[in-house]
C-alpha cells in the first residue's frame, strides 16, 4: 500500500463545527501511528479547524483540497 493512501475514509458531510474535528479525533484515536485518514467535510470552518487540530495534536496534515463546497483532508496519525 502507498504510504499516503487513505486506509480509512470518514465522511462528515453536513456536520457543523465542532463535530467534524471531534469525530475525526475520535476516529484517529482508534488508528495506528502512521495510518492515514481521509476526512470529507462540508462545513467551511473545517478549513480552519482541521489544520489547527492536527497541529495541536501532533498529526500530519498531508493535504487539504476544496472542491466546490466539499473539503477533503488527508491526515497521518502521529
């Protein structure tokens, strides 16, 4: 498997702040170090909250893409 390939996809479309970050954090806590989580969100605040969350928790934000109203984050667990 490619090291950047998501092992888990978490679709949080329709959820508003702070739920996308809380649910991503909960899912990451069940994953192994180095695993990659792909998060799909539609809350515009996620563009600010998710990078801040990764920085605070020590996870690596591999990339962040916005496609229309959808935000996609790939996060590597610390």
